[in-house]
C-alpha cells in the first residue's frame, strides 16, 4: 500500500480506541499544521442526542495537547439502555470523522454490549502495554498496511496453499475398505421428526407507526422472497383472521402463521433478500420492486432493487470502503460505498452522513431513508455496480457497470 494512501486514511477516518485509563492520554500524537484531533470520553449525555455536534467550535480544547479537542466525561453519568440513543451516539461519532484527522475513544475496562459497534469501527484498540515507547501513528500505519497486504505471488501462494493440501486430505475417503460388522443403532424417530419440524408462528408486538400492511409485506418477503401485491396482503391477513380494516394499536401482540406463498426461487433468493433488507436499521424492512433489465408489456425497466422502510431509518454500510456522493432530479440525494472492484449506490436519501472520499467501516450508518428525487414513498433504491474504466455510469469520479443486485450478491 502506498504511503500517500495510508496518510489519506489516517487523515480522513482514523478512529481508534484507548483502553486502560488516563495514563494513555500522554501517548496522543501531536498533529501538524491545522490538523485537529478529538478525544471522546463516552460518559457524556451530549453524545447520545441527535445532531449534537453540528458546531464543533463549541467543543472544548484539550489542555494537555494543543492540537486536540475533548468531549469530557460527566460525573455520575450512566450509559442509557435505549437502542435509539446508542444509534445517535454512533452517528455523532461517524459525523465527527469529517472534521478531525484523528478520533480517540476512551473505552471502559469492562465490556459493554452497546459499545460493540464502536469497537468494531476502530482501526485498532490500544492498551498501555501496546504503547511502551511506540508512536500511535506508527502502530496505526502498520495496522492499516496489514489490512491491505499487496497481492504478490508469494502472498497468493500462501493464501491458497490449502487448495493443494485439501485433495491430499480427501484421498483416504476415495480408497475403498471393508467395514466391520456393526450393530445397528437405527430406531423409528418419525414421531419426533414430526414434532420438532413443525414451523413456529410469527409473534410480533405492534409498535408505534407500524401497520398490518407493513407486517404482512415483511413476512411474505422474508419467508417467501416475494414482492407483495395488495391481493397477497389481504389473503395473508385473512388466513390469520385479520383484514386491512382490523383495529389494532401499539402494544398489541400479533400471532401470525408463516406465509406459504409459492416461490420456487425462494431458497436461491433468501440469503440475498436478507442481506439487502438488513442494510436498513428497520426490523420490518421489505422489498417493493426487484431488478428488471428490460422493459416488457407488464414490467418496467428497473436498474436496482427498492427496499421500503420508515422515513429516517438508518442505512448501514454493506462493507468497508470509500464513500462517494451525488445528487440529481431522479435519484435525489445519493451515496455510494465503493471498494476494490464493486460498489453499491443508495438513492432517495433523506440525509447523508459522509462526504466524498471518506473511509467508511462496515455497518456504519451512512445515510437515512427519505423521499428525495422521484419517489412515491420512503424507500431506498439500491444499485449494484462493477467498477470499470468504461462503465456507462459514474459517481464521485468512479465509472461502473450496473449489475443485477442478486447476481452481484452471489459473486461476493
């Protein structure tokens, strides 16, 4: 990896953790020129509010390091239990990446399940033992370099050595031998198979803003990999003694049968369906339209897939890569995440949390679901692409060729 690339990553997305107390702060590097670093002590209520740090000039200077600012701990602070507040904290840290060359997060000694996503986003987490006479920036460069090892012949030979060993390990299985006579341990378990193979019901507690239509569309999509019509929704609700006109309210517990609509392609589509709907931080996200390469008399041409979710739902990065943004009348606010040869583009966003060229970590919130551009309701239009110099489309200086998202998923 070229040094200039390492420096670019260090300057634009260098989030790292410190675990082990105040003694680690003396190891924070002094930054050159107008570069600024940010030290975050997580026990601060402002971190858990929406858009809390729009004005970064209000953040205090860190007296011990002139090139650093600090978000300090608050006395008697307790971490919140609400998931939404932790999402706000995660988004605030992601947003602050745009303004600081380095971000250091003080992590508590004891593990906290809410901090898992923040820890995964760190390039590295350092303890006192890691920093004895070693510069943090040198360790970060080494870590980034190991994550981007050049694909040399020696490296590729070591990586794929198992392909030569595997046939040797399998050889004994192809040499015939005479098995000894064994006493059979077979028994009739048909009754137990029947008992444990019965499918469970869907149990869902209705939350504010959810509807029977949304729950039905989600269930049919998840268990049958089908884009639903209103007729399918009505049929499924009828099977469960419900209708679109049924009176339900937040807090009601619904017990629904698993939908059984016929889709011969369900098994081959299920994994990709779960992957793309899982990119929205909405437990009831569902697809409303699939990829269609050519227009027919019954179907329009559609260059991606549409995933519906509530407005403001966070869109999560599918993989680690680089963010690129664009905007036009049809697609509205767009953001793409690109890596070596492929990218995904997300359209109709309400807000975007990254700028051109910023590094993104996998599962980072990168944008929110909206209705910008040409759309009839809140959803995200996802386009899959292969990066190529002769691609018919471009975003952020990258040219790419459009692919069927389900075929793209099979390749990765």
